[in-house]
């Protein structure tokens, strides 16, 4: 089989599965057609590796769309950055306008952002009912779901600002049982550079420039969109605001991946 034949076979299979799942979709899903469902399935596919969470993730996103909230899902930001993404997502990236950045655009991105499986398509078309609007990574590949912002912020403090030493964004791989006992020295491997980097992410930057470039903790969808400070009435025309006015730290989004 040639590369082209393999791709054609994969495409035909995806089209077949999508059509079947679309015909069995829940009555109240908001999509205008199967392609929108495929886009949502790609977000679900990228947000969780835990099978039982797929429907919950889809439910969060659909409830956000229903009330006009931004989806604020980090995989769309990463996809929009393309080759410029180096493995660290910063607050500056969340503010950067791209066609895919769901911290900036309303609703779904224009195309899927990943290949999807049947399970993600099924979840997108049969979301789990509930009230949750937020979720944050626990550090073991699973997520904590919250109905309101206060509960979500508490979960962020517990699981992101106090990250576990063995933090991971996807479930640990299942390995075959060992046939022989590993040397004792293997269990004392030094902490990797990546783990050391993650452990230092909770330190606050010292300046606005450092803040914009600082890696963000994984928590997506994020806290409420940034709120601008209220404008106070003035008797005369105000002076132009500085080009880089400081932003309120309390409203800085907390984000996954």
C-alpha cells in the first residue's frame, strides 16, 4: 500500500465513523454539521488521555459555548503557534491573536487541531450532562472538574501551585511486568531537567516582561477571561495610558499543558 492509498483509506474510515456517530448524536448538540463535531472532537482528543473524561470535557466546552464563554483551551494556542511552539506555553502566548487561539476567538477554531479516534467523536456528539465549567490537571493525567470559579481556583492552588514531584500531563503508560529485578540504583535516578523546570514554575516573575514570558501552569479551560479595571470618571481628558500598563495579577489565566 502506498502512502497515498494509506491516507485515502484513513480518510474514508474517518468519514464513515463520523457519519455513523452523527446519525446517533444527542438531540441538543449545538453543531451546524458533522465538521463542527469533528473540530470539537479534536479538542477533546488533545485535552485528555483518560477515556472516561472525554464526555465530561465535551460537556464543559458545550456549556461554555452556550453561555458565551471563551473555550480557553491550550491545545488551540499551541496549534496556532505552529513551529514557534518550543514546549513552553506562556501568558504572552495566550494573548497572541491567531485564528486558533480560543483565549482570543469566540467559539470553535476554524479546523480540527488533531487526528481523532471514534471515542472522541462519540464524546463530542454525546457530551456528559452537568454543571461544570472548568477543569484543571491533577498531575497524573486526569482532571478536577468545577462548577464555579472559586472551586476551580482552589483546585488550581492545590494541584498546580503545589505541583507533585512526579507531575505529568498524560496518564502513565502501562508497562509489562518485569521479568527480573532492576538494580536498586535505578530507583534513585536524579530529577530530570524537565521536572526541575516544572517545579520552578510557581515562582512569580519579577517584572511584566518576565511575567509575559513565564511558563503557565496547566489548567484548562482557564479562569474567567481577563477583566479590565473600571474607568474612573475624570473632570478633564485623561492622559494617554502607558503602552505597557501593568495588569491585575489576580485575573491572570491559569492554563494546562
